[in-house]
C-alpha cells in the first residue's frame, strides 16, 4: 500500500513561524531596554528589531518585483557587526530611529512582502531562486538564537521571565572517554542532497580520521570548576599568547555565565540567578576551552573527529543523525526552543551516537580546534556573498552541535557555526580528545 507523504510546508507559514520567534523575544524585553547594548561588540537591540526584517526585504524585494520605499532604513539595518580588531561601536541611542519609526517601516515591508508571497507558487515563478526564501527563514532563526545571547546579558529587571519546561531528573554523568577506531567520515553536503544548505556546507569530501578517544559528555560546570579552583586562569603556559593577552586585557577570571558570590559560584541563567548547576555543560569561549583541554593533557577535537564521533558507526556506515535516521525530536537533545537554559549532559540518552557519545546535538554548541575555512570547491551564494566568506579570516573557529535556542533545522549534520575565540557570551561548550 502506498502512503501519501505529508505535503511539504510552503515557505510563507514557516517564515511567519520564524517571525513569531523573533517578535516574542523583543516583546519579553522592557520597551525602554531596547536601546541597550547588552554585549559591547554588538549593536543595540533596536538595530535587530530593524535588521531581521530589513534583511528579508533587501534579499527578496527585487526578485519579487517590489520597490524600495525607504532606502535609508534599508541600508541602516542591512548588516550586523563582528569587530575582529577589538574596536567597539560608539554610537548612542539617539543615533537610531525611534521604535515608532522602526515599527512602521517593518509593518509596511511585511505587508508588501507577504502580499507577494501569499500568491506565490515558487516552483512556477520563473527565475525565482527558492533558496532565497530558505535563506530568509534560516537567517531569522539564527537571529532567534543570537538575540537570546543578547537578551541573556540584560539585567533581570529589564525582561519578563518566561515559563521554563520542567527539568528531567537524571543520574549524574560519569566522566569517561569513548574510543573511536580509525575510519572515514564525510564532511559537507553534496549538490544532490535533500533540502537547503548554506554556501559553506557544500563540498562533500571524505576525511580519514586516525583512532582517537573523546569525552563521552561535554565538559560540565563541575569539571570546569576544578580548573578554576586549580588556578587555570592564572597559569599562562596553558594559554596561547593571543588567548593570554585577551584574558589579561579583558580581565577574564571565570566563565561569563558564572557569578562569584562570596566563596560560591552562581549561574546567570536566562531569567534568574541560580546555584551553579554542576551537571550542565559549561559555556565558555574557545580560549577558555583550549586552556582547560591543555590542563587535562587533551586537545579540542578537530571538526572531522567531532563529526566521526557523532555520525560514524562501528560497521563503517555513517548516520544522518547521531541516533540514526529518525528526525530530531525533544527526546534526542535540548534544542528547538523547548528551554531557555541547559539541562544535565546526561538528560538525553536517546541522543547517543553509535559509539556511545552523548549530548552531541543541543544543550550547547561545541568548539572544535579548526579555524572556519571553506570546503573544497566553495562558492558563495551570489545573492549573499558575504555570509561565510567575510569570516574566512583565520579569526573564527568552527562550532558543531546546537544549543537550547537552536532551531531544529540547524541540527542537520552539514551545518557549521562559527565565532571568534574570545567571544564568551554564546551557548557553547566543548569536549576533549586524546589522539
Ligand atoms: C552563523 C551565527 C555566526 O550571527 O554572525 C546572522 C549568522 N549572519 N546574520 C552570526 C548571521 C548574518 C552568524 N552565525
Ligand atoms: Fe543577520
């Protein structure tokens, strides 16, 4: 008997869902706080209110045959910032349009876009590249996460607490390592693969990975506290020269998400300060992760090692997801906006890889030791040439996995994320390898 496949969801409802995510984030911030800049190297929150919609408008208006009605705002909100030279923005709140102006502009462009998208049958619109709509949806979903980082750093009295799902109670993790035998792993996606991928995901290629051992779980707050206690932040030999210079200059003495209260640590969770949860993955910068790894006599994994640990199997075949072929669901890991905070690294046994490596997708991205660089044959999207290429500068490292605020579409195996090594605000943990 033949079963009818569920109809693929057309782009417009998915774009509307993504808008609800970003709208909800802005509406949990006190209106007066939208002029704040919670992270010094990023724009004020108002910029993002304009940006997530201006991006769609700039991307889609021409292909959809629509005309600009406010070129100044189209340009003002076009792109975010990621200064690599340590220089910080110096604008003031009055340099930005008022919220009333921004809201009117966003309302107008949404109306024009949606009117065109509603009667659009992309397949039968000659010349319309359907990847444009996927780019709009996924760009916005990425900002649903990067906005959560910003809102995370706002003082608690400037945001309204949201309900948090109950935390499953689980046995504490046992910090052991898993041996992964030598074998091949395929990084990247092929042109013929189903679904959408960004420019940097293409260029499928096989990497032979010698045998290695990898931590079964991400490094937890409990483990990282031993490093802090042992004086790891003052042990210069554990840090590279650049990382040490950053540590000293920025006066970093503990993870950004930890707060020292007398002789104890607390955790800056999204809506309240809590005693430091020992079994949650530690969120740290690449520099802190690498120093910890050196302290234990281990290294951060390469992208290929992480990939093999996640998708390889003892029989040599590779899986689509660590757990097999089944699509992602909340039993497999802490992703797709179910929670605002981590859970124990041992909370999702159903997400285990074939080699028994746990908590790979969700609950925190994971640093690799690889600089973000193009795969063989890389070519940028003509309609968004800078998405990846602007960051092939040796100043960004690859992250894999996903966090509690990562949309389910991004836990596909080819997805690659990246940030600067001295950016401590992201939901990113790590695990170590021995070679
Ligand atoms: C892929 C998450 C590193 O936030 O800098 C958003 C995504 N690019 N707007 C970033 C992105 C342009 C990007 N990351
Ligand atoms: Fe953006």
